[in-house]
C-alpha cells in the first residue's frame, strides 16, 4: 500500500473510491488538527475536497460522530451521492 506524509504523520492509503485521492489537494487542506485522528476520510463534492477525522473504535477519544466503524453511515448521510472519496490510515495507529 502506498505511504504518504502530511505534517509530521505518515499515512497509508486504505481506500481510493473512484480515484478520489489527490495528494496535492490533501497537502493544501491538511493541518495539525488532523494529527490525533487514526483515519482521515476525504470526499469530493462540487469540485471541492472536504476532510474529516475519525478514531478507531477502540480509541478512548472516539465519540459517535468520529467512530470509524460508522464510516459507511457518514458517507451515506453526509457526502454527495456516489462521490469520490478516500481513506488514509495513520501509520502506527493499528
């Protein structure tokens, strides 16, 4: 799997639905805000990328809104229908 570095963290590209991953676009939006999260989901709507952080279910910091086990529900309820999206997993968060 392909590895990327954003900020001080390294990530693995887990999912790349409809070729939604764009490294330059992520670099433009990524801030240290995302560093605590175990996963970053990026989705595209109207040509704009949106990033959302998620925690793995076993992480004590997780809440219902950022529980990675609810990723499918998030995509269905909060993303444009059949949009391009991707999932990055922080290296070492397994």
